[in-house]
C-alpha cells in the first residue's frame, strides 16, 4: 500500500487515490495539423520505464484534485508530488 | 421533492450489540441527521475574488482541512476553493446568495443528495478506524476530511471532543450501505440508535 502526499491534503492512503497514467504526455496543440502517426502516439503509446517515472494521480476520495507524482516503478518510492501547474524538479 | 430521509428504511431506534453492563459513556450513539440545508460553494479557478470578505451566517470560510461553525451552520473545506455548507437555517442560501457573484462562484443545493450519520461516544475513533485509512487519532474538533469508509466515499466532520462526536457524510444513494457498514462496526461496542 502506498502512502501518497497530496499537495492539498497531506499524506493519505493509496485507497483514496486513482492512478492517472503518464504525467509527461502533452496533448498536441489545438488547431494544428497532426499526422495520424503522431495522434496514435499521443493516444496509445506509453513508455514503461524501469525506475523514476512522472505520473498523474487523482485524489478521487479526497479533494478531487489531479497532481503529479514522481515514483520509482521498481521500489514504489515516491520522491516528489506537485500541483499540476508546478514542475517536478 | 420527497422529504423521506435517506435512512428511513434502515435506521431503527433501539439498543444493539453488546450494551449489557456497560457504562453509559462507552455506548455509542448513532443517529441520522436530516432536514438540513446543504449546499456546495465552488470558486472558479480564474476567480480572483477574496473569499475572506464573505460571511455566511456570521462564519468565515475555513482553511484547508478545517471547518467553521456556529450553533446553526457548519462550513467544511472539501477541496481547494470548494466548501460544503450545512445549516438548520433553511433560507440561508436565499438570504446570502447576493454575496456570491455568478462569475466567481457556482453554488449547488445538494440538500436531498447526502446522508448524514452522527456518531457520539468515547469509542467513535475505534469505529472510524475500522473502515477509514485516515490517522483518526490526530484529528480533533474543527477538522474535517474527505476519505473512504469501507470503500464508500465520505466526508468526516469532527464536531466535538467532549463528548466525542463526528458526522459522516456520504452520498444519499450509498446511504443504506454506509449505515450498514457503520452500524456493523459499532456492534462490537454496543450502540444506541436514536
């Protein structure tokens, strides 16, 4: 069981959170031409790193906010959590 | 609109569980709170309105994970720029809504969509610990938190320390299930449903 620090509520049990996938994916800019290949990459293709990974998590049973988490996918150690408008250092 | 309470069919008055030979303070009291005005206030992200100027029934908006209250009204923080108000002053929203500009706030009356179960007694923390992952012992009156209780999303409002009293708020549609979970956890200690 992970113990995750929500930037708004503090440390809470993993039971209160939902995993939201890779936190580094950027949506293609609006009103720009984009190839099917790039769109496919954005929608479906994800890296599966062995080690540090920036992820999105949703405090779904808490303050209902999305935030970023830097977690080691091997040890599950959480290094940092930030609000969505902040950068992970 | 129906006035039937969410727990009308499940909350039975009486003593349940092991209540024999227990001193009165150790018997939990379980009650349903209904008939309150409940509304949610959300301040839009692009709003720069200073909420510290607002007084609702004389109460200011609480900071993170806190509540403010008087004898009629309680305001709970439930997220950034997001508050839950419940009050026995049923026309409070009507009287105070001119303080809230439509461009800055969304206000939603959810009076009929919540179940409120009130627990009172020395063993309240033990009941909460059975189903909720929060560090219950560290929370005191004036605190509030959203969490889960046996998998059901809830808001816990810590009302008083002596006697220990909390309110558990859940969605109306989960009310009967939440009531079952809470009373099942209370059975071990014995409870008085009032």
